[in-house]
C-alpha cells in the first residue's frame, strides 16, 4: 500500500467477488485498473491477470524507476497501459527527465496512458502528452465541473485539434462536480462517436459505496449510450483497444 493514500478502504474487494458480479450481469471480459491506494505495487493485479488471461486485461501504475524487465513482464500478462492519477499534483512534474524517459519506454511498448485529473491540470497534462502521440484514456468523463457546453475539458475533448488521440471512459458520475454528466455523455457520443467511448463500473466505488451499485452503473450506461451505441461502447471499442477475442 502506498505510504500516503488519499483513501484507504476498510473492507476487501477480492477478484472472486468482482467476477461474481460480472457473471451475474453476463459480462464476459473486463479491464482491471490498479487502485491508487496500492501505489506501484502491481503484484495483486498481475496475479489476477495470471489467473484469468483470456478474460482480463490490466492497467498498471508505474513510476519512472520501473525496470524494463518489469514492464515486459506486465505486458506479457496483459497489461496494456499505465494510469496517471494526477489529482492534487502539478502537471509540470511530468516535465522531469525521469518521467520523459518513462514515457519513451511506454511508447516503445505501445502502451496507452489513462489519466485522472480535472480542470486546468487535466488540460495541462493533455498538452504535455501531445508530443508523445499516446493513445489517452480520460477517466470519468474528464471529471467535468460545468455543463457539457461550458466545461473547458469537455470542449477540448470534443473540439481539440488532437481529439483523435482521446478515448473517454464513461464512469463514476459521482466523481464529477457538474450537476449531471448525462449531457456530457450525450455531447461526447454525438461528437466523438461510440468508437471513442468506453464504459467502466468503477467498482468497488470507493468513498461512494452507499450511493452506487452495479445495477445503477448499468442503468447509467443504458441512459448514456442508448440502444444504438450500447454494444459499441460496452464491447466493440474496448475489445479492439485491449485486444480481447470475441467468445462463441
């Protein structure tokens, strides 16, 4: 566990429980994202991928000190990207030579970056990543603070000159300051298309356990996507992005 986590859960959320929930709802594949409180200790994530190599892919958390051997081992087990949880951190920290060297190594392996930040910090991070031409997954709708037509992050995702590098994860509406993300979801869908959107349950909903559930997450997905885009967002886009094979 990281030394100073922003949140430390007081309960367990084991893989078996997660898979039971997937089975209940008929969800065949999933992407596990390293939780922030575990820091760069990806050992449990890798154990999960080892146990279910066909069903699961992963997004790790790594720092500049990670070895090439570790990156290669992660990739062999199904890690396809790394997450930058940059809430409360300065974007210019990524300008450090050590981070730039890490980005070079990640790019060589074809990894994507998943970014959690908000407001001006997120915009600054996207600017800094532009020169690397990473595929970037923006967490939680970009955590908008305003309506779909006034929020600068949403505007950047929809109309930025480099918008073809972005995928947006439709997840965790409770982590946004905007009154509602429904209009944001609709604008992203209309502008980027379902091939640029993916869905995440955000299980186990840390700090929001009493507000959310798998039922609600799937209900929200249906509301955001509608019948026409549902299959693309929930299966076809992540299937291509993470290299899943369609099962019979």
